[in-house]
């Protein structure tokens, strides 16, 4: 709890002076005013986050949190639960979708076991296992409040380690069979939306099972009665360990004034919990893409962010964040490389 409290205390506001300097500089560049559109907004936000009108984000990492879900036993996901444990070492080997995109963006991928249902033998996977998957949220709380806080603090610690190692830009990623179910539950509770309105197929659930997935989510909310104003209560009752880890990454990066990129559906659920815990964190979040998962648009609107692009991705892992790194780095090149108006 100490690390979480210290981190929350450190989260401040954007630096208005650096933003003004960046804005004046961008307006002085050799181009029609505002003609680089949202790239200009991005450069100004980066200045505000880093307190530097000319920041560099060349050293980047995607932090992937991996965990399993007790609610899997309700039949809410199309794949065997063992895929989480099978796929996790593939992040260390560079074989997953996010690894390919991160390689192109010259970013490291950091993979953390924060609650996979099996032991992972690969030493390159950081072992911060809380336990072997959450409990079934359709029957009771997914985790205790203490475990939820632990997941946040693990996310903070792993992120601070990366920042200490020189990372200037962080992306959030995840792996966890079944995790679109707790994510949808989080949007339902905090947004006050019926699960049936936003539930989607995740990794490919047959559409005839969508009503069942929504009913499981509704039951989990009824059984647990999470307090929508208490992000930690929501996380503990209907969340997941990897979602908590991603929230921790967002809080830790914001506290250190490091820009942190929101990925897809699950990462958006983490962002919603992060801003429920500390609204100031929102200014430090950079949205990436519109996920193709049904409910994704409503979800990112709940956070109050406008993604940069829509490539119809629906993989997660941090793939959208890795693609977004290119836009973010491009914004820093614009301010540093362009010439001024005569
Ligand atoms: C091989 C494979 C790789 C993945 N990488 C990310 N996900 C994505 O799909 C899962 C969420 O969807 P659902 O809630 O329907 O299970 C998460 O693991 C998410 O990261 C994957 C899913 C699979 C099958
Ligand atoms: O948008 C995502 O992150 C997503 C969507 C479906 C399944 N897994 C992840």
C-alpha cells in the first residue's frame, strides 16, 4: 500500500510552460499553421508530460502482463485456458504479434507472469505471480482487496525498473485467455451500461454464446456489487491480475512523467480503473487505436480519449501500442527536425 500511495501522491498535472513553448515552436515551423494536425497535439502533450518541449522517446518498451481467470470455467472464451501459459514464453522468444510490431518500432517487450494458472519455466518471463489465476467472479470476488493492491504495486515496480533502465516511452500489453470478460464487466460497472450492449466475441467466441457471456458478466456484477467510484473495489471484485498490473504501469509511468500508451479493449479497462483511482493520470495516457472488439468505442469514450487510428486490430498484447509508438516518435522528430519559417 505504501508504494501505491507514494505513486499516487507523485502524479501531478501537465507542465503548462513546456506545452506553451512546444506550441509556439510548432507554430513557427515552415508549414501552414496546424497543418500537422494531431501530430502537433501529440508533441504538445509530450512536452507537458516530460516538462521538455523537445523530448526524445527513442528508448521504448511494451510491458505485457499475463494472467488467468477463474471465470473461464463459465464457458466465456473460445480457447483452452492453457493457451495463456503456452503463449507467454513466446513473448520472451519474440514470436508473438506484439513482438513483431515492437521489433519494427525498435521497442523492447517485457513479459510478466502476474497470475498464470501454471508455472512458467522460461527465466526471461519475470515471475511476479500473485496466485494461479483469479477466482471465478461469477461466484464471488475475483481476488481480495490486498491482492488487487499487490497487482497495482507489481505493475508500478516493473514499470519503475524499466524507467530506471532509461525507457522514455511505455506501452501496455496483456495476455490472458478470458480477459475480455472482466474488461466488459469493468466497463459495465463504471459506465453504468448493461453488459449485453457492449459484450463482444473476444478471441472468437461463437456469436450464439454472446448472450451467455453477457449473463455471466451480469451475474458477477450482481454477486459482487462493486462500487463504481472505487477503482480498487472494481478491480478486486470483477477484474484480473493482468488488468491490475496494467493499471500499475499507467500509474507508475504517470508518476515518473513518462508517456504511457493505451492499447486495446483490456488496456482500456485498465485505463478506466486508473482514472477512477486517480483522474490526473488521464493526461499522461496516450490512446493508440480503436479496437474492433464490440464495445471498444464506447469503452474508450468512457475513458475520454480519442484514439489515433483504426486498423481493425482485435488482438491485444500491446500490438496497437507498438504501432502507435511510430506516431509518437514521429511527433518528436517533427519538433526537432523541421526548419523554421523565414
Ligand atoms: C493464440 C492467442 C493469442 C492471443 N494474444 C492475445 N490474445 C487476446 O485474446 C484473449 C482475450 O480474448 P477472450 O476473452 O475471448 O479469451 C487475451 O489473451 C488477449 O490478449 C490472444 C488469444 C489467443 C487465442
Ligand atoms: O482489443 C483488444 O485488446 C482485444 C480484443 C479481443 C481479444 N483480445 C484483445
